[in-house]
């Protein structure tokens, strides 16, 4: 199985023990979610070193609420415990692969530095 089900119970362990985690927030009643699912699965198979998770927003309402998910599908990417991408709407296969590659290429030292600077400025 290329994707895994993410729940409130396994969220923390999944995010902290994996460098890159993509999360597809979806629901069974959502037509665009069902249309996006095969693309998400296909791209997940191409990147076995990256976690591709799915959150059923009906079953995991608390988890969806904690990320302020307002519309589905919403795709979120977490790298090194930092949300580096969050966008509602389904992506075409090529755009999803480009997103994965762009996230891989991120300079996370720079991202963490910017977060640290922002936190200091807010303090």
C-alpha cells in the first residue's frame, strides 16, 4: 500500500519519525476527493521514501479542525515538523510530482532560520 491512513492516534509518531509527510484531507462523499485519490496513489508509489497519508475528515474531525481544514480535498506537506505547503484543491499528477520535488529541494536550515527569526520578532 503506497498511502497510509492517518489518525489522531498515529499523527504525532508519523510526522516526527518521517522527514517528509504529505497529507490528503478527504471525505468519501467528496467527488473531487475521489477523483484525486488515484493520482495521489500513483505518485505515492513513485516515492516510497516519503509518507503519503490520508485523513478522512469525517472520521478524524478533530485532526481536520486542528489544521483549520475548510474545504476538501486539501493537500498539506510537513517537512521536519514544519508545514511547508497547504492548499485546497486537487492537483494534476505532474503538479503533485513537482511539489514533491520542490519540497525535497527545500533548504530546511533556511526555513528553520526564518521561523526562528519570526518567533523572535513576535516575542
